[in-house]
C-alpha cells in the first residue's frame, strides 16, 4: 500500500514551536516570537508553565503566574479557549489549579462560566462542594450537568442495549421462534450431529433466547470509593448508576463511602444530585461499606455487586476479604474495579488485589466505553478474569 510521506515542518515553524515550549530563556538561541497571536499564546503558556519552560527567574521563582485576581484568571481562561483546542484547554485548566493553587478561584461564578467543563473539573468541584458559596452553586451545577449530559449521551444507549441483551439471553427455551434462535449455542449443542458428507449439522435440539416480562430480574449494587484519587471513577459510576436505575428489569442501589457510608439510591433519578451527594477526599473503610451492602442483598444468586475502589483499605483488611468471599460463596456475582475512567493505569493496593484474585475475584480497571460489555458479561455470569485479560 502506498503511503504519502508527511510534509516536513518548515525550519522557521519548528523553531517557533520549540520557542513556545521552552519560553523566553530560549530567545537568544531560537529568536524572539513575532506577531500578536504568538505573543498571546506565549503569555498564556507562561502564566502556568514559566518555571518549567525555563522562563522563570533565577532560583526558580515564577515570573508569570495568574495571581489572585479573578478578572485576570477570567481573561486567561478566555485566551486559552481562543488559542487552544478544548482537550488542551482542559489540561491547562487542571495544571493551573494544581500548580498555582487556583482552587479557591473556582468558587466564583464568573470563572465557572468561563471554564471548559470536563470530568477532572467536575472532580475538583465535587471536592469543594461543601464550601461552594450559594452564589456559585447554581453555576457549578450547570457545569457538572453539562459533563453528565455528555457522558450520558456517550454511554446510555450502549448500556441499555448490552444489559437488555444479557437479560434476554439469560433465559433459554428449547422451542424458540425462528427470530429467537441462539445459533451459536444451538450449533455447539448439536456438534455431535455433524454430517461430514453434507458438511452440515442436524439441529435436533434448538436453543433460543427467552423473552422476559417487565419484572425485576437482577439486583445491581454499586459501592463507590470516594477518596480523592477516585474522582473520575465517581463521576462515571454515578452516571452509569443513573442509567441502570432507569431500567425496570434491574433494581439498582448506589452507595458511596470513605470512612463513612452514604446510600444515594434515592437520588439516582438525577446523576447531578448523586454527584453533589458525594464528598471526595478522606480515608477509606472498604470493609464498612461492604458490610452495609451485604444488608441490601436479599437474592444472592440474582445479585451483581460492583466494588469500585483502589483497594487502599484503612479498616480491617481480613474482614473485608472475608466478606467478599462470603458474598461470592453465597452466589453473588462480585466485580472489583480498580478504576472506571479514561485516566490510564490506576494506582492501587497490589497486595489486596492479589488476595482477591486468590479468592477467584479478579480486580482490574475498566474504561467507560467498555463498561457496558463488562455489565453484559457479568449479568451472563461469564469468566471475568478471561474478559479482562482478553481486553488488555
């Protein structure tokens, strides 16, 4: 196949890009920037990255910065939205909060209106939701609501389709209508009836998908670790919980925990309410959360329990493992997710993950796009260890 070679970057453009990366310290070697737009881009970058770019003063003192002025930050937010794509804007916003300590400024309505909403910003807002002033709360809810809507549009249809398909396939019939035949299972069941000379199988036994009524068929419990490192997972898990709660074939419960346990099931009709019911940060008592969730399980063999946690247990580790094993032995389908996010490989307690694996409960991370397929596999009681390994 012929491939067109990429066009080489002109020398002046290459030098310009390096100058923007390295800052004013590179002027003697690379030359100064020309043009108002380049100067504006350089200023926007310098406000956050001057020290790292080499543009800081001797001794590492920051020469740029955004100061403590809300109007100045608002202008900077406007600039970066003008000169950078939204994905870059999200990273720069996050870096500004982390590097320059701008958390407090996010509590002001005019800044909230200027930011580019994303999952990480929602996590920051949720960590502040106990101190957000009343004048800013409605704006913060608007920002969170926009992100939630985008996530719902991305995952809702696939989740409903995956879950509905899994539930329909859970009931089999040996006298299916043609449209309900499960051809894969039918072929496997009749392999002994293969006729080599005809190169065909005689299907003596049909296997079909059953049709379920509108009764509740499975109980799904989501237990979400709300420690600070799990912020993105809290956002995605809450939206998934709301989508599952909208399905009458499932009875969905959502519990968040740190050192305390809070049942937010009654808020599942609005994922924004769920998120503002969380409090990111603090310790982690996984065992206490599992103990509460055990009280919600009334039909073990029809229950699916998701523990979404990095497994850094601050409570009684041995009791936590004992409870998970007891759930599994009772027939509960137990799934442990180290993260439910797009943030890459998570940090987690490897010793606890290994202990769970020894109990036959694999612990792995999952992206939001793959979660609907994981749900379907879990509802069908598939091999989750194989599922997670096959998709790495």
